[in-house]
């Protein structure tokens, strides 16, 4: 009984979460007739694979790939590249559909595993609300367009939840990384942790008004410069006087690299240290005062600053590897036939 409760709690946490690439798309529709996805040519009998007792059809692949085709088109430079990417995507989807069948089978090998009916009901209700604007008639029309019953769709929903839960559990299996591994990775990949010169910049821009000469503009800018010398807050002065788009944020332009800035600014900023501000800079568009709130000098970032980043990276890598080993085992022990 406790096993059932713990499993139910896990599904409760996942319950409204989309299970990934298998999420229902409101735009589920055949690929435009203008686009030849090549599926009918690749799989002449309309079948791509069989996993256990599940037949994976061309329509299954097309339904998953349809929402992605537009982006593939945008990312392709020519027809040949488009066709190559589409075929790679098709192969990936076939493998994912196969894995889904094998994962669901693995879940139900334990007779104690069961998803509460209320979870499935709630998930379907959420799908109708979010994907079909709460219109049940649109939902039923979608089922008819696919030629499946409400019972079939309920089974699909249940299997989607199982698929998401099982993959999440495998990803959780690698949640800690030893300090030694972090330090070894840092030492072996130091080039990834090299940083350029950076400055956290605040800026005040005094707009050049009609009739302003360089001298009059310099006088306006110098008046604010004198307030800085007297101890006024740069951020407060920026809010009062600056005419740039970050005025309300106290002239805060965040972290900037030398390459990000025009030379007239970068030549000044990177001679300043934390807490220093510039002399007035007069340019055709206005007068400027620059302030360096923080500085990062070029060089290797200390390990303590990147330790959380490295740890996340290694956990993600270990999780992916553990999941792939698990999937390979399921593929070896399951029945799969490709066409």
C-alpha cells in the first residue's frame, strides 16, 4: 500500500506537466501538401516500425513532426539540407515512439504500478481546457480526425503520463557529483572558463538639444559631474537627468564586454575600476558620464565561482548517460522491428 501511495504522490507532482515531445499539439494536422516529407516513399506500406504489439505508422510520425516542420524550413539553407534534417527528425521520432512503448511495458511489469483514474481524468480535462479552449466539441472532432475513440485517447494519456514519470525517475538517479569530479572537469576544461574583460556599466546621457554647441553640452554634463564629485548617487542622477532607455533603472546597462561597446566608450570604461566614473564624454548625439559598478578582469574564472555551473553540467551529463544505458537495455530485451 505504501508503494502505491508513493507512486501516486509522484504522479500528482507530474500531473499537469507535459511529458515532453509527446505533448498534444493543438496544431496537430497533416504537413502542408506543398511539403514532401518523403514518408510515403520511405515507408511504402505506411508502417515505420513495430514495437512489442504496437504498430508505428507514417501517420504517427507525421503527427509528431508536423508542428516542427516550419522551424526546420527556417533553419535550412536549401532543399537538400531541409530533406536531410527532416529525415534525421523522422528517425529520431521513430526511436522515441519505440522507446515510449518499451518504457510503458517496463512500468507495468510491476503489477503494483497503477495510475489513479482521477489523475487521467484531470489531465484530459486540462488538455481540453488548454488545447481546445475548453470546447469539448473541438476535442471530439480532433479524436474523429485521428480515427480514435475516447477510450483510445484515455489510454494514450495514461501512457504519456507513464512515459514522463519513468524518464523523470531515471534522470533523478544521478543527483550528486563528487567535489573531485568537479575539480577534475574544471582542470581539464579550463578554456571553457576563461572570461573576457567585463564591466557592469551605468550611464548618464545628456541629450544634445537644438542650438547646443560642444561647449554648452560640456557645461551641462560637467554640472552633473560636479554632483558626483560631491557624493551624489550615480543611479539617482541617471533617473533625474539621463535621456537614455535605461533611465528608470538608474542608467543600468548590466555587464558589458569590450567588444560589445563602441570604441569611444570602451577606451574609457576599461581604464576604470569598480566604483569609478568617467570625465564627461562629448559626442555628436550628446554628453555622457560612465560609471563602473563592478569589474571582471580577463582571465580564468576561479573554480568557486563556477562550481554550481559545473555541478549542474555533470549531473545533466550523468543523467543522460544513465537514461541512455537504461533505454539500451530495454531495446535489447524488447521486441522491435524496423521497416
